[in-house]
C-alpha cells in the first residue's frame, strides 16, 4: 500500500534558520496522526511542503506516491486548514460555496450541519467574525471537504473548550463514517491524545519521536520514593529528569516498565506514575538532536 505521506531525509533551510533537518517519516492511509512539537519546531513548514506551498531544500517528499508541488491531481485530494486562515472579504455562505467547488467529495449536508453546530451566521462577512468563529469556518471546510488527506494546523484558535470538544467529536464521527488520513498539528496535546493513532514529534526541525500512539502512552515513567531506592531502581535506565527533596527523590525515565519491573518497584515502596502525552513531549524535546526517542 502506498503511504499517504512519505518523507526521506527532508530538509528546509532559510537564510538564517533550519526549519526541517533530515526528516524521514511515513504516514499510512486511514490514520489519525498527531504532529506535535513546540512553536517553531517545524510542524507548519512540514505541512506547507506536504501541501505544495513550499519546496524542500533537500530530500524527498511524496503524497500518494507523487511530488505534491504544482501537481493538481494530488492537491485536489487534500485540504489544509491553517491557524488564522485568511479568507476573501465574503459572507460566510459564499466562502463555503466557493470551497465546495474545489473538493470532489464535498458534503453540503455536513457543511450545513456544522454551521448550525457552531452557530456560525451564514450572512455575516468573515472579517466581522470573532477569531473563534473564523476558526470554526475553517473546521467546517476541513471536515465537509471529506478530502483523502485532511491537514489541520492549530485549527481552533479562539475556540472555547466546549467548541473544541465539539470539533473533536465531529472529527471522530466523520473519521468513523468516512475514513481518511488526518494529520492534526496542535499544542493542546492532552486534549487530543485519545484521538490519535500515531504520533510524530518534531523539535528544532528533527523527528524526536515517531511511533504508534498506544506504544507512546506506555513510554516514560516517573519513579518516586526514598532516594536510595529510587536511584537503585533507575540505575542503567535513560533518565530525563531528576528531582530530590531531602531523603526523597523523583526521577523520570524514558523506559516503559513491564509487570515484573512494576512489581519490583512496589516491593521497594516506590510509586510509579506514567507520563501523559503532554509530559512526554516536554521530556522528549529535551533529548539531544542526535538521539531519537522510539517506543
């Protein structure tokens, strides 16, 4: 099966900045992938290359097995919703109508349903919408397009928690009924953790983690208890963080622990707390550029 996205040794350099540095990854069809990382990690640059808006400096990137730039056959199979998307000075209903012309799988019924769900006034000019409402317009277009490759780059700027949850619910429902490849770039990592099947983390333009989400969720553990016992237990493991207060210590390790190791920790009166996806990102981003975290 041809991957939806395949990058090999991909780099993008600007005059005084390296945005992507030797990135290799594969995103399979029919998956929901989280593209995670801090601001400036290279997420948006990667998405812009995927959607043909930028050219790589080096390396190779294929979408549906082809180079996407200036390739209408590929570009018509994807939709890209960006943070702070810029629209012409249209009424909302006109912007939605124009968008429908570009996507062969467009669902008018879904667009109308989402407009109602987000309470978007169809006759209001987009420039008069609040920031959150403009983000909701982008979500409507991104989901109603039903494109084979759907990319969301921080799509919910200005949306409150209720509206964001509505987006997650509609995305999951749509994915279940009309499977497609979805790439979701976000900094609200713990909010979307349960949506993701695969996780790619970028830091300083390099891939520091690329793994199935279920494997990632078992990676990383904080071990706490008497300092001597903690240090004995973590000896030989990759340590991401140490904290000590008096006779007690807390150490975060990169390893996953099997049942026998967990039982050993309990026998040593140690407490174990698995890292959330958000915490994992914080620690993985601290790994040196020459290391790659794998689950």
